[in-house]
C-alpha cells in the first residue's frame, strides 16, 4: 500500500515537472514574438578586423519587429537612427574600411542570444552599389550561426543612408529573416536549454522571453 502511494506521489511530481517544462518552453519559444526585444550594432572595421574608435564609426540601437508575429511571411526587424552630429555611423567612400554588424535578443550579446552577424562589406563596394542603382540603400549579408547549413541560409540586411554635410550616414537598418529560418533558430536555442537542464538543471538562456521559477509557481496556481 505504501509503495503504491509512493509511486503515485512520484508520478504526480513527474507530471508537475513536465507541465512546468512545457510552460517554460512555450514562454521561451514565444510563438508570436510578443516578448521580442533586442539590440543591434554596426561599426567600421579595418582590413585586419580591428574596430575604428573615432567619431562616426559605431552605432547601437534597439530592435523593433515590424512584421506580424502570426504571419507566414518573413520576419522583419528594424532599427532607426537620427542624424546626430556626434553619435552616428558613416559609410566613407575610402579604401580598406569595412562595415560589420551584429543583432541579438535581450540586453546582452552572447552565443545563445545572437540572431546573426553581418559578413563584413567594403564601404567602397557599398558606394558603388548605391551609385549603380541611383539609390541611398545598399545591402549586407548576415549569417546566423545557430542554423544548420548557415552559409547557405544568409539573411538580407538593407542599410538606408542619408547625406548630411557631405557625410553618408546610416539612418535605418532592416533585417529580413525567412520565417522557417527564424523558427529553426528559436528551436535550436531551446535545445541548448534542454541540454543544460538535463545536465545540471540550468535556467533558461537569457533574452527573447522565458519564465522563472516564480512565474511557473504562479502558473501552477492558476491551473489548479
């Protein structure tokens, strides 16, 4: 009799843990991207990959998802920048300078919060593209390291520029991600969380949603 009660108690505990697990996964996956937030940065680097540290060589801004979370179309994420006289990013038509950037969810960039990183592009090449198309826009390719076969699944980044006092400044950055790649990226982050949980009971990786123990307990009370 005692054994039966003990087995029933263990079964209830396992079921409770399973429900908590599923709740955390749902919060982390954030199917409709209701909790999406993050940052991006763009900077000028030299041909050796070293960042320039002078005025007009780096910008950082928050990310805003402008596409609908329940849409089947691509995920569109944007950042916009004012024509600030001090804090801006220029695209100089000079030899040996490249543009590089990074996008991530949450407050801080890490291997598990990084959405993608731009493949460095020569600024002179960007100017040639704009001149050829008679437009103020040019594009970058961005790679998402968490995707399987990432080199063949590059994202499109559109950089919109504006001229101010003969300086070409970045005014808007638009990241376009095919919806299946976005879902794949979010699922792969979940695998890391599950791996860590199986190994040591680690908490969910930071950024892009996710519940804590207090929230899980509140959810359990609601279900009861």
